[in-house]
């Protein structure tokens, strides 16, 4: 019967490569840390964009890279996901990781050489 699933259809292998999300507004945890702890200008901080990827350690931990979309556009770089900056580390303003459950944020400021 075609409406009953067979065992071969129930166990479909998942792709080894996870699709990474595209650029978006920075996470609230990261933005709050920049404004409150590092005393950055809130108007500037909330205009920044970021890309994230899940860390294998936990399902609530993510690596992030923060960038200025205007500077990236002037360089002619297309940002698709987290790996877009592998060849352009000078365009990353901040990077690190955050945990949505424990509310931890760890990052370092990236400075161009």
C-alpha cells in the first residue's frame, strides 16, 4: 500500500553539512555586551550585522562574526554565511561565541593589521 511508509523511507540519511544561516542583525546578547560592558555607541552597534554557526559542543552555543555591512559592501564582498569571512578576516569587527541558555558571551575585538 502506497500510503504506508516502508522502513527504507523512514531512515533517510541527513546531510553531513549543515546549511549556515545568512547575515542578520546582531544577537541581543552580543549587542548588549558591546553597549553596556564595552561602552560602544548604541546607534552604531545596533546597525551592525552578524553571521553565526552552531558549535558542536552544545545545541545552544553559536560562533559569531560581527561586521559593518557598509564597509563590506564598499569592498565588494558578498556575505552568504559564516564562512564568507574566511578569506577576509580584516572585515570582521568582533568574533567569538555565545550561549543562549547560560547567557554567556565571549568575544574578542578584531583589529586590521
